[in-house]
C-alpha cells in the first residue's frame, strides 16, 4: 500500500493461509514456539481488516473455543507478535493489525480514519530516516518510531 512519490521498498505481501505460514515461520525462526493459542490469536487478528483490540480478539476466541480467553493473555501474545514483526500496533487506537509482510522490518506510517477506524499503513523510508535522524541528533536512541496521522479516509470524507 503506497502512494506515488513515496520512497518505497519491495516486500512480499501475504494473505490467508500464506500469511499464517509466513507468521509461523518468522516466529519459529526467532526462536519462539508457535503454540495453538498463538496460532488462534494470529488467525483471529489476520481476519480483521481494521485494527482489532485485545478485548475483541479475546471475546471472539472465547466464543470459538467455548471457554473464556483472558484479554491479558491475548495482550501478551500480541506484544510478542509486535516485537517479532508479526503484528503492528496502532497506538492511538490501542489496537493491532496483522503484518502482511512479517519478514520485512521497517517503520510504518499509519493513517487512521477518525470516522470508520480504518488504519492504512504506508511505507516512506525518507520520512522514517528523517525521524530517526532527528532523534539521533537529539542524542536519543530509537527503539521503534510511531508515526500516526489522524483524519478522514477517502470513503468517509
């Protein structure tokens, strides 16, 4: 997902079963286990087109599994996914999106619609490098830039 004029980089976008396979491979390559619960959380996250909260995921999994799934357990798994690049957190919405290219690490810029909640990410390496450069100039070590733009998407305007 990008727009003309942005400094893009190429990566493989996955969906459906290939996305789940890519996520499992990325997580196991990082030395983590792909447990049944982690698989269920990722599958539930991946089926959402808009950012999903840990509570939404826990509620849906509770219905599917027929027993209560605690949101705290889901938060821990989502944090593991974010730290291993399987998911992206939309900070301003306290919600998560599956990363459709888990093998590619870069800084995402989210455009979040205040009306419908859709979050679209774009990749613009020049902006990411400028933000990282500004932090470095301020003698600040960057762990993860968070860039979000709030407004209205084309459909809601």
